C-alpha cells in the first residue's frame, strides 16, 4: 500500500493534488520498497514532534541502508533532483516513542546521544508493527517516511568528538554561543540537531524543542551572534545577485546603505505574473532587527536571512538587502526551509552587477524579474518597503 499525506498552508502543498508530481511520486520505485519491522539500521537524525508540546513524541529517523538520506550538503553538491530527495527520504522510518512510556527517559537519553555525533550512528530498531510505504509532506519540514511506534532499540558505535562533548558538558555555557560554536566547527544543520534535543544551554534551562521550531531558532540564533559585528562594519558596495535551487529563485539586491532586510515570496507557477498588482508574502526588519515573529513568511524569513548574514559577516560589510523569492512550478513538492537557505547560498555565488548607483541596481533587478517572473517588475520593486520607506529613514550616523 502506497500512501502520500500532505498538510500545511503552503500553496505548494495545497495545490499538489492537482499537480503532475503526485502521479510521478506514486510511481517512484522507492515508495514501493518493502521495509522490515526489525532491522539493523543507520540513524542520521532525530525528529521531535510539535504536536501536544511539551508532551511530545520523539522519533529516531532510521534507514536499513544509508544513502545520504539526511545530508543537505550532498544533495546540493550532487545536484539531486526533487525525485532523488523524495526517494531517499521515503526510506527514513520515524520510529517514535512518547512520554507515556515507562522507559521514556532512557530512550530520550539515547536520542540525545545520537544527535551528538556529526555522522550517522548504528542502531538496532524493533518496531511495534511492520511499516508500510508512506511519505508525509509538510510545507516547512523535510518529508519523511512512515511513522511507526518504537518497540525497543539499541545504539552502538556512537562517536562524539571532544569539541562537541566540551560544549555539551559545559553547564554554564548559554545555548546561543554553544550553537554558534557548533556552527563554526560543523554547520547550521548539525547545530540544529544538537540544539533540538536539549543538549545546549545552561544546565537548568535546557529543553527539548520540536524540530521545526529548532530550525528557525538556530537560524535566528546564528543571526544574533553575527549581527552586532555587521552593524559596526563599513557599507558594502551595491550588488545584485541571482540564482536558486529546485525551482526557488532569488533576486538579491544589496543596497549601499545601513543594514536592513526585507523578504518577499511570490508564487509564479508555470509562467510570468502579468497582474499589475503583485501579491506576495512579505516581512522586513530595520537596523535594530525585529522582536516579533515573521508571521507572513514564517521560517523562510529566517532561512533566507542566514546566508545573507553569513555573506556580510565574511566580507566585513553591511547593506540594506532586498530579497525576492520566486517559487515556480519546478518546485513541485515541498521539501522544507532548507531549500530556501540553499537557494540563497547559490544565488550569493552569482553576482550579476556591482554598482553604487541605486538606479542601476534597480534596473538590473527589474531586467531579471521582468524577463522571467513578473511583467510589471518596476512597479513591484517600487512598492517594496525598502523603496517606499526604508531608504528614507535614518542612517547609521543618526543612531
């Protein structure tokens, strides 16, 4: 039995049942492969549910044979297609356990230990029932295979690097600098995995955090660690970047001004948007940042912002950044906010113009947008917050 389940408010999710991708996914051989009830597997990650928080369930994400099932860097480097990614994710069994179990604390400790290894760990998995071929999609989370109750398990050969152990064992170290240290040593994906299972922070304040919340929390934490230095940097030359990943394209306009950030998300479908008034999801922040959650663009706001902050931090510059995301029909299946993050990173590797003249920067951005995404590009850009108000507000010297 093959099953696909779709949840969430993302327009990609809502429209998928009418998309050709559904038929393609049902035909994927990977979804029809048999999964055993008991197996010696490989566990690359752990998933923490947000449902019923704080009495949430925790699940080992395990597979009988590891094929980079949870390795974004490999997917990007090897230019894996959506079908490729869905195929390997479908082979990840979410073997979950809940707080109602008498052995919950022991299993929780196993889960915490598994996340401390930068590499996948060996694990014996015994499930309560034989898993069926099923894959679940949510707009902001990476899809996974069947969710089956865990009967018993045993970890083996878990190797925790000394650098990781030192950070985790420091009960006085706050979560933010701990996550930042792991990010610098490894990457944001590993930092998120460790943070989610409550391995970071001052001893009495440690909490297990749902995976989807952890992703955004770490993106925001890394931003907070780097932004103070960025605000002290000199102004960047004006630049326009363009690129994307898996049907998510970004036009990034770095304006030669003090730090600000604005994101727009536009779903273009299979062709250009021809309406004179373009609807978009949007959020922004001024020089001092924002205190409330970015409701309109949600996790995508923080995922897109992190690579921009990385770029400014590395170049010791600051700028006002207009980030325009165009979601095309190529992005036929929701894969999670990592796609946004990697699309921006790809775009930042392709500078198409450098100029300190704002009209030139705008003209270049309009050319790209009008050619591929929006017919009335000039009108759209002029209606963004940065051009309506942001550039008219105080400069650094005024603070």
